C-alpha cells in the first residue's frame, strides 16, 4: 500500500491507501469544523475568507487565513522534502516518518485541545491540523503518482463527472475496464471520506476533540496492515521457494 511505487503499484494498492486515509481526512475535517469552526483539510475556502477579510480590512483575520494556507503548504513541503531525502537511502522511512508525524500531531491536538477555548490555542490547533493534512495529501499524491487525493473532494467530483460522462461514449472493453476502475476508486474515496465525517460528527458529541483518536487509529491500522501484509508475502515467498 505504501511501499509499492511505479510499475509495481497496482490498483488495489491505491484502493487500500485511498480508503484508509480518506477516512482519516473525513474525521479531521468534521472535527475542525465542529471544534475550531474552520476548514482543516484544504485551503480553497481560506482563500475566499482571506479575500473577504481583505475587503473588510480585517487584518487580524487576513493574517490568520494566510497562516492557515501557509501551514498546509508547509506540510506538503515537509512531506516532499522527506521523500526526496529518504527514498534513495531508507525508502521505508520515506512514508513511515510522515505518517508518524501526522499521528503525533493528531494525538497532540486530541489530548491538548479538549477544553482549551483560547483564540490563540484554537488558531494553533487549526494550523497543526492543516499541516498534518498537507503532509498526508502530499504523501498520498507522491506514492500514488497523483492518482489518489484524500483530503478534499472538489477535484474528485470533477474527475468523477468526466469519467461518468465518458462511460456513455466509450465501447471498447479495455477503455471501459479502466474507466470503471477509475470511477470505483473515486467513489471509494468519497464514501470513506463521508463515513469518516459521519463517524467523526457522531463521536464528537461524546468525545469532543478526542474524536481525533479515531483518525489516529486509522493511521495505525494503515501502517500495521502494510507491515503485516509485507510479512505475509515474505513468508509465503520463502515457503514456495523451498
């Protein structure tokens, strides 16, 4: 799921990656909206809010929205930087470290954020979650070679609409095969994002920001699943070779 790249990467790897991490993003998205009243998985809305603050000459909010945008960008930068450094030396760490950083951030916000309503604390938590989502989005984009996006749905709905329209025109079996796989992948991401949002919203009523522990569990499951699956393949290869 994380390890396979290039020609070694199959559709099922992207499907597993998309389902697990889009669920995580769905939880983070609803937690940010309900607790911090801001978008924490993408920056599109923040550009609109920044423009409004600019027109209103509200410099405090202008600066805050710029910080939100910057921290998402910084997360993506750090993910790409780590990938370039580690890919040729410790390839396993090129995905493990970013996921661990994201896990620590989500865990810290889940624990520290409960009961902290101070404006600067809320701003810091929003920046942290945006950094984590920028990190995740860049990691998934790099691993899947831009096939998978997990933190926002605008581009996915656009691509899904295009591919659904193409289903009405393409009749070649090979073309239909790849189109249907693309549609299935995008629907999986959208559904898992929604499931994460619904479960996160329901959980927030009982756990407050500790609902982010659900997202942390998703990250642990992704790493654990990848490690167990690799171990299984190594054992099976050893048995068959003997």
